[in-house]
């Protein structure tokens, strides 16, 4: 499972290795159906449709035989794929702003070749309008309230490190580049919360970090938003989310990827409130309720 979101009263989980999006009742998690999309990745919603990025088929690292990916348009009433729009290689995260879909083309399996573009799709015509060069191996695209997109790059795991970029839609330009490694990211009000467990093939180490970025000033305001030292108990941070009501920060810990993990809850000041055992590789969090 690589992504999860609630739209209306339904829970959608993107299961890329099984080439499907599972659809469930959000209150009971009872299965409603599935949408078959090859190597599907991330999902967003707009006016009754789900938009899902797809690698378009199996890929092999460094093979040079990869095909361009696409965004699938899914009718959430019928769960049918009604259209596709071709984008770049191995598209991952996407965001919807002002009638446009912005898609991070990762090209993550193409090394030493690279893909570094952000595809812009017009929703009305569902056609790709342009591709904007940003950075290699991009993953996430998140919009703030300043008409800007925050885009993460995983780098090449060698000389080019993971970084965070701010793209101003009105200016049509990158207006900030922050030396912040990103493995997962979420936004709440004017803050970006970022965790990192970025791998480096030169040092054979993980870059662990818990950063906070203010989107108004476009600056990193905290190297570690966990204030009580309890991050020392987290072995391998993997997923992050902020409860939009309580402002609690939740972080998942996958430990060694083969045994049950842990989810940690911190209050808005970064102090630990509780932790709970999970299944193997706890990754994604979403919220439901009144």
C-alpha cells in the first residue's frame, strides 16, 4: 500500500504491487470494490473523480525499457476508469490546484538517466499542457494557501541529496530550495512537518530528521519538532500525519520492516502523548469522524 485517502464516505487505498485501488466504507472498512490500475501510486480527488498516478506497468531498475506513466481518471460512482492522460516516467505524487493537476514525474527506476519534470494537466480537457523542470526523482507535491507547491526530491542516493523545493504557481518559478531531506511530508495550516529516513549509497547510512518548515516565510523553523527527546526511541520513521482537529502529530516507525511497527502520537508542542503497536510497515494515516 502506497497511499490512502477518504473521499465522501469511502476509504481508498492504493495497492501498487497488486495493481489496484481498494475501495471501502470509511466507517466500517467493509469492502465495496476495486479499481484495476497497473502499478498505481498516489491518489487525489476533484468533483466526483479520483485521479491516480500509474507507472503504466512493471518497471525494472536501470533497464532503459521503461514506458511513460499516466494519470487515470476514475468515476467514484461507478469505480470505472473513464480516461487516461500520459505524463512523464514513473509519476508519483500529485496535487490539484486551480483546475490543474500537478504531477511529480520521478523517473526513479531510470538511473543513470533522470526524469526531473512536473507535469501540468488541465482538468477540463484532461490533457497535459506542459512539463516544468524541477529536480530529479521527485515524490511529493503539496499545495499551501499561498498558491505555491512544495515538491520533494529523493535525489540519486549518491551525490545528489534529497531536497525540498517551493514552486510559485503565479510566478511560474522555483522560489525556494531548502536543504531538507524528505521521506514523508504533511501540511497543517502554515507548517510543513517532515520526516526523513533517506538512504545514502556512499555512506551506507540513513539520514534521520524531523524538520518543520514555515510555508509563509519559506524557511526551516525547526531541525527537530520532537521536543522531549523521545525521538531516540524511534528506529525508522516512515509515515507522518497531523490530526486536523487536535493538531496531534502522528509518526509511524517500521523498525526493521519485517516485525510489527509502532505509531507515536505527539502533541502540537512536540511532546509524546502515547504510542501503540501496529502491523508490519505502518505507513499511511488518514482521519475520519465528525
